[in-house]
């Protein structure tokens, strides 16, 4: 489009498949990361229902992001090959699929697992604990 020349879709596909796209590596020690997942919609033949598939992504804060489609183990292996700090804060949304991945990152003594604020507040509401009481408990825990 930019050059004004038309290129067929099969030529474009061949060019894409010739490329070797490796994941980037973190240039310095990873102290924080977040893991999340989502759904992508796959187009299907006309008249057939679309299909939804899960993906997972890991962001090594201030450094690199990687995502995988049906390859959680590849994402875990890639993360464990990065230079992880002595203490790595792992942020997640509370979904089992996310924590199953976090559980395999680094070592249990290295990880500090943190539930994101939105999901913390969402789950706190289920506990039937007033916000004032939460503030009081927060002070007690930190003291």
C-alpha cells in the first residue's frame, strides 16, 4: 500500500513465514512482572460461529513483553531464562490460569505474589468487610 504496488496474499504469507521472530530478552534484572490472559476471536467460514481462544502474556516491567497462544510452557521457559532479581514482585488478577503460570516462575522464595488493586477490591467486597475496617486491618498488619 505504501509503495503503490500490489502484492498478492500468498506472496505476503511467504514473506511472513520466512521471518524469524525471536523473543526479546530483558537487558537488566527483572524485579517486577505481571501476568495476564485474555481471549482472541478467530474468524471462521461464513455462516459458522466464530471461535474464541485463550492467550497469556507476561510483561517484564519497564523492559519487555511476550505473549503466547496455546504455549504457556514456552512463556514460562522464556521468563525463567531472563535475569530475575532476588525478589520478583508478580502481579496478577487472581485467575487460576494466571497463578498457575506465576507458580512456575523463578523460585517460591524469589516470588512475591500480588493481587492487582481492582481484583483485590472486588474480592474484598465478597468478604463483607467495611472499607473502614479494611483500613484498620491494614494498619494492624503493617505494624
